[in-house]
C-alpha cells in the first residue's frame, strides 16, 4: 500500500512539473487516500501486535 502511495506521489510530482494539473491533482489525491489507508492498517496491526504480545508475556 505504501509502495503504491509513493508511486502515485511520484506521478503527481512529474505531472506537476510538466504542467498536467488535472493528472497531478488526481494522483495526489489517490496518493493521499492510499497513505491514509496504509496508516490506519499499520496502526491497527501495531495495536493488535502489542496487545497480543502483552497477553503472551502475562
């Protein structure tokens, strides 16, 4: 997920450099959404891992 967010970010930067503002805006919004999804899934996995790890130790 993070890989795709980075790819769309690079596409947005390149499109912005060449003046394709529509493509830039679409790619930037897709990158922002994918990064948000990645962040939520990462935090959920982190909390679950810490919770399960704590239960295994106790």
